[in-house]
C-alpha cells in the first residue's frame, strides 16, 4: 500500500478506494432509456385526454380531470358526505373557502361534572 491509501479515512460518504467509481466511467452506464416517462408525466397525460360527457341533454368534450371534478361535485350535491368533504378541502386549498353567513357554535365537553 502507498502512503496515500494508508492516510485515506474511510467512513460515511468516503468509500474505500477499491469500490469508488473509476475515473471516466459512469456509475449508470446504460442510463435511462430514451422515451421513458415517469409516473407524474403519465398521470398528467392521462388526465389531459379529452372525453365526451352529456349534461342536461347536451354533449361536450372536457378533459378527464375536469370530468372527475364535475363528477365529484355531482356526488356531493346528491348527498355524498365524503364527496362534499373532498370538495370543501379542495376549495380551501385553492383559497376559495365557502362564505359563512351565520354559524353554529359547537362546544365539546370531555368531562361531565356529577351534580351529586
């Protein structure tokens, strides 16, 4: 061993010299294949596709993402509590919280006093 090898400190982020990548050689020689797309890209492309929907006897072409939102709103209006909660959460995320005119005050009592 040379003096350089003996003074080299092996530890976190400092692998042994024998296992380090050689100069000029890639650690991923085959690399990512051309045309490979990630999940985010695939999802964005799928949601951007146009479909035909019919509302009130009229047909129109909308994106799949728009159709999902319209479907969620329709389910919420019909009384689906989970759909309504999802719509309200989406509205809050977008800064469009519904206006509250009156209000209901809810007081939670976690312990009852015994009148005895």
